[in-house]
C-alpha cells in the first residue's frame, strides 16, 4: 500500500507538471490569437520575416510607413515582438528546459513557427482594412494630390547693406512750444493787417523791371502795414513830446503837486489807482517776459538755421556727385542673393531626392509591408498545413493504439466493480463501462491536396526581393544627386551670366552729366548765400542786443513802479495826518516819477524797434510763409514771365520738358528718381532693367526642361507573383475547418482517466477485502499509466492541431481578397511610381525656381527702391525746400513776430502806466491845509477852537 501510495504521489506530481506544460501552449495560443497590439517604435514595421532586417529608410532607419496606431515598444522588449509572442517564447523556453534534446529541438522549431504565426495573424488583422490603405495610397499617388510649395521662410528674406547712409538730408518738423497760443494770436492779427493775396503783378514788375513799380501800388498792398507804421511813428513822436510838456508843467508846479486835504473819498480813489497801475504792471511784466523768451528763441534758432542753409546745399551737391559710386555699390550687393542661390544649388539634388522619397514612401512602404505580410502568411500557412496533416495522422494512429488498451481496462474494471465483494463500487461502474476512445481524427478532411498544390512554394526569395525593392526605393536621393549633377552645373553657368547682366545695370544707368546743371545751381546758391548769411548774423546780434536792452528798460520802469507803489502804500499807512510829511510815501512818489521819466525816455526807442521788427517779420509771414504754405508761391514761380530769364529755375535745374517747379516738387515728394525729373539725352526706364524675368528666364528654362526617371522600382518579381497566385488558388480557404473544430471539442477518452483513477483510489481505502483493494490499486495505477503515457501526448497534439486550425480558419475568409488586393496594389504602384516621381520632380524644381526667383525679385525690388529713395533720389530736394520753410517760418518768423508783438504790448501799456503813476504820486505826497475845518475825519482828526483859528 505504501509503495502504491508513493507511486500515485510520484505520478500525480508528474501529471501536474505535464498538465501545466500542456496547458501553457493553449494559453500561449490564446494570447497569440488576441487582436494585435503594436508595440514597435514609431516609424518601424513590426512584423519581419525570419532573417530579414525589415523595411528601412534611406539612412538605415526603420521606414515611416507604420500604421498610425503603432505604439512604441517597451524598453528591453525585442523589436517586432508583442507581449504575447514574447510570453510564448519565454514559456516555450521554460517548457523545453526539462525535455530531451530531440524534443527541445522540435519545441524550438515549433515556438519559432508559433511566433511567426502570431506575427502573421496580427499582420492579417492589421491589414483587414487594406482597401482603405489602398485608397490612401492611390490618393497619394493620384495626379490631383500635388503638394504645395512650402511657405516662404522669414529667414529667406535677404538683408542688404545701407549704401547711402552717410549722405542724408534729414527732414525737419515744427516743434511744439508753450508759446504756440501766442504764435496763433500773432498770425491772426497779421491776417487782419494784411488781407490781400499774393501781389502777382507787383512782384512780376519788381523782379523783371523795378523801375515800373509804383509807390501807390506798394502802399495799396501794404496799406495795413502803412497804417500800423503811422500809428507807431505817431506814438514815437507823441509820447516823447508829451514827456517834454509834462516836464515843463512839472517845473511850473502845474501838475504832479500836492492834493488839497479837504478832498473827500481820497482812500477810494487811491485804491482804484493802485489797482489799475498794478494790473497794468502785471500785463506789462507778462508781455516783457514773453518778449524776452521769444527774443532768445529767435537767436537760438537763427544760428542753426543759418548754418543749415550751406550744409543742406553741400549735402545736395554731394548727393548728386556720389550717384555713380552709389549705383556701383548697389550692383555689388547682388553677392547677397548670389551666395544664397549657390548654397541652394549645392543642396538642390539631394533635397529634391529626399522630398520625392518622403512623398512616395508612405504608399511604397505600405505595399512592401503588405507583400511581406503575404509572404509570412504563405510560410505560416505551409507550416500549419503540414502540422495539421502530421497531427491528424498521428492522432488517428494513437487512437488505434489506445482503443485495445482501453477495452482491456474496461473489461477488468467492469468485472472488478461488479464483484459483490467490492463495497460501494456501483458508483464507478457506469464510468468504467464508458471507458472508450472519444475523438476520431480519421474522419476530418484531408489537407493533402492543398499541400500538393503548395509543394513547390515558395519558389522565390521573398525577403531578398523585398530587401532589393526597399534598397532601390531608398536609393532615390543618391540617384537624384547623380542624374541632376549636369543640371546643377548648367544652373551655375546661368547664374554667372545673370551676374554679368546685373553688373550691366551700373553701366547702363544715366551718367551724372544730366545733374551737372543742378549741381552748378546748388553751388552758385551756396556761394551767393554766404554774404547774406554773414550780414544776417551781424544784424541778428544787433537786434538781440537792442531787444534785451529795451526789455531791461521796461523791467526797470516796472521796478520803479513796483517800488513806488510799495513805499507809498506803506508810508500812507504810517501817516497820522494827510498834511504831515512822511519820508516813505515821499520816496514812493519819487520812484513813480522816475518810472514816468524812464517811460517817456524809452518809449520812442521801443516803438521804433517794434516798428522795424513788425515790418520785417509781418511781411515775411504774410508774403512768404503764408503763400509758401498754401503753394501759391510755387504757382507764381511756375507761371511763365513772372521771373526774369536769369532766375528761370526750370532751366537752371535742368528739369524735364513739361515739368515746372511744382510738378518736380510733387514728383520728388512722392519718391521719384532724379532721372525721372531732370532732362536726359535719352529716356531711361529703370523698370525695364529691373524685370526679374530678364535675369532668371534662362535659369527657369533649364529647370523646366529637365527630366529624369527616378521611380523605376521593381517591388515584386514574376516568381513572387506566381507564388502568391498559386497560394490563392491552393484551396486553403475552402477547407472545412468546422469539422476540425467539432472533432477537437470531443475528448480523447470519453471518460476522464484521471478522475476514474482517483475514484478507484478512494474506493481502495473503503475496502475491507485486501484482494479487492489490491486489485483496485492495480487498476488505478494502470489507468494512471495510460493517462500519462498516451492521453496526455494526444492532448498535446490536439492543442497543437487547434492552434494550426485556428490560424488557418482565421486566415481563410480574407485570403483571396488580401492576395488579390496586394497583387493589384503592387502592380498599380509599380506602374504609377515613375510618373508620380516625374511629377514630383517637376513640382520640386518648380518650387526651387520660384524660391530663387524670389531672391531675384527681392534684390531687384531693393535696387529700384534704393535708387529711387536713396542713391539717385530726388526726395532730398523736396526735403530741403520743406526744411527751408520750417526753419524760416516755424522756427524764426514765429518767435520773431511773437517778440515784437509782446514788446508792442509793453510799449502801449506805458501810456496808461504814466497817467496812473502821476496821479498816484500826488496821493503819496502830503496834502495842503485849509483854515476852516470841514469836520471830516479824514482831513481834521481833532476839533480846532475858533479862537485859535482867529489867532492864526
């Protein structure tokens, strides 16, 4: 019994291990048949033929045509292997560790085929959507799927050197000032004084024949100024004359004396006089401050303005004389686009080849991957068909050997269990009676006919064919470099010719002789302006000195008035009686009289300075600046006959026929070139010399005429096509796999030998009869031997058969469609690749031509802009004229007019100040007394007795 128990334990352990080893392949097969999950790196095709390196790109890396659902493989996981296949390989290795050498070799082969099978099935499932992939491939290869040229890169903008930066006439503008309200008031006053328009007839006569100018015409035009001048002269004569009269009467004590003390309301009158004189002084002080500021501003702007005149004229002369050098420097800047084009030519052929390859690789790699999958399916199908054939025969033979042994065991068990001495054996009797073979694999369909049809396959080396097709396709960039080398050399020669044409721009540009007259006129203007500028500096110094001196005199008068009012008011507050003398108020009266005397003294000088400044500044504003601002002065100059022949600006500047100063000014203002404004011996059109097609036409023609065959790729040879067609006609998809599955659902033995043996062992323990117990133990051991030696082997074979049947049954429904679609896609792609590669080549060359044309266009546009706006621009002449108006009118005339206007206010405020000061001085002196008191608190603060008055 102990020996039997030990044998059962030993056999149980072996059966457990064997059971595990037999169950693992089933689990592995289940995992292998799960839906495929891509775990390969992006850009790599996971399924590979044994011994094949996969489909790679031209740089040796994996192709980029993997499905979009592909996921990166995990670190440490072999490329191209899923978790299921890796588990199967590890499980297979673990199983084979305890098997004999022959079994391990067979197991290794089986595991390799199983892994290949799993990859093929996953590829089959992944290719289930092959029509969609073919539609995408045809969309990529169709004639309408043209890739647009890439957008212009911001880095592709050319940067040129500023060739004329040191010769500029900067534009001047009117600077806002705090005196702008005063400037506006003065302009409005001058508009009231001079309301006449520009005196065209008077100026024509004055310029052409001064003897014909009549004084009445001048007076009529300058009537406003004449009236103002008469008022100023009258003021200059009347005020000093009034001062002389005042001095005479003051000497006779007829004015400026003392007040009578009996006058009433002296306080109110004195306060009114103080307020009026204070207000007059404040107005005069504000006016004199504005006059001082304006006077200083005139001086500050006069010197830079006088310096800017010859500097601007010299800059214009230098601008004209430097035109040839500037044109040459502009032409030399063609090196910038030339170097860029040369760099692009160096990379043209390879970039074109890479671009063609990248646009074709998706469809090409998809078809190559389909061919590889079909080859894997062919090899796996052959292996599984052979496995089905061998396994079915082996199972049928094993069944024939198992049936006698089971029959013998059934007879012995039935006899033993039916023995009356066997206690409780009736429960196992039914299972013992059904102890017979189950599945009969002699009834399944034969696959021998299919194997005979596939006996000569594979006739071609699919891995080598796919590798060669992949290598040929990946060699497109190198092939493009080789076949485009002559084109690149021709383009370099055309670029050299274009460089010579660009250099001819400088030779064909109009010579500077056409600007010689303008340069001479500018030089003459510069030389003729020097004496006048020096005289203007001298007169400006005198004007500034006189203005500062008279402003100081006005400030002195205002100081005397302020001191007189302060001392007089303080003295009156300290005085006890109006008739009593008080030194402070007396001193205040004297200060006021000093101010009156200074006013009489300087009034004539002030009025004369105001008159002179008014006549000059007012006529500059109304005759020059106003008409310069509204362009009437240009119309006067443009009208024939207004200027003498010696002042004909159109002839002196050599303006184009039909052009006058206004037209030339507007053209220059809008950015025209000198050659477009001045008269040339021969007309010159810069636009004709700056047409990009003139320089890039031959360049573009070379690119348009080039053609090369770059897409001749043999994806699959005739032997490979024949193998796939044979595979499609073999009948693999027509086998009845349902009968295989139905038979595999039946067990090897209808009754479980392991369960029956365990039941017998349980019955053995219940027997009291030793003989029956021994026979039960012997029968159980015999069943265990049959189960472990025969049944388990047949179950392992059934598992292997199940795996092969599942693969073939999963492949069969889609086999014909996949093979036909793969063959059709391969043939279509082979036919379409050359034409598509040619279209892509033309497209890439067209994009390259447009890119290089942009370089030419950028450079030529810059040339035209630089010549018109900088090198040979007419705009500096218009800028010089505008600067002259800004300097003369905005920066000199406006503060000049503000100066005389402010000084005139001070001058006219002297008259009321004189009257008020004289009146106020009488209040500051002590009053004269009367004999009879009026009783007024102001004149008699205390009562004087009558007797005392009689004594007096």
